[in-house]
C-alpha cells in the first residue's frame, strides 16, 4: 500500500486531510495557514519518544505525545492534575469556551457528569438548582467570564400555542415561578443604590 506524504515541503508524515498531515491540518484549522506559527516543536517523524516518564509514544509537539500534549495544552500539566475516571476534575475551558469540570457527584452535573461554572455560580446566586429550561447568559459575550455581575438568568420556554388564553396561562406560570426571585433582586438593587 502506497502511503502519501504531507504536501508541505520537508514534512514526511502521512497525509490525512486536504493533503496535509494532522499537524499541518490543525495549524490550518486554527490559524488559516498550515505554515503559520513557525516550525514544529519536534521535527517530522522524530524518533524521540514522549518526555513523560514511562510513555513510549512518539513525540509530536514540545516533546510530548499527542495525549500528553493535549493535557499540557488544556491544563498546563501533561498529566492533567486531579483525575477521576480518566478525566480531570479541575476547572478548564472546553473547546466552546465554557469553563467546566468533570464532577459526577455534583448535584449541578448534567447527564454527561460535567459541571459548567456559569451554571454553578447562577445556582449559588439563586440559592437553588437550575431548572432544565433555564439558561445562563454571559452579558459581555465572554463565556469564560463567570463573575456574578456578568451572568443573567434566561428561560428557554415556549407556550404551547399562540392563542391569547395560552399566552396568559404561560405568563401566569412564569410569574409563579420567578416573581419572588425578581422582587428579591430588585430589592437588593434598590437597597445598594
């Protein structure tokens, strides 16, 4: 079987996507250019192994294998820190920009056993667990900025129909659920101002 090499001059790694190896493809995805960011941490097809003690895998960047490089990039530590079920329990930013951690025992964890920091902070502000239809909005758009003053509660709820009776019924449900919390928030604002 013939193996195609990466189309980048001097790179002998196997071509995987768009004619590039995974390293150059990743550079293209992140920076718009497969050559952006200067030379690799290790030369292509380096015979050196990962610098983590006991790891026999090939080094791909910064003298780490792919798994240890990913942990180093995400946590600043190639071993990942506090691990449970093979996953870190430390706060970190996921690929969507949200601060989260793996914590299966937390009452704030979703079905995937992940706790999102913005939802946890909102729950603490409200003094209760968030409901399934409640969202936490980042006012400034920065998903990693979880200061209480940057968070607001949103409800993702739609009435069953558009007839006036249905809308009124839905409005009464919303008032019943949130009236006390909104009054307390307004009271605190008046008291502080």
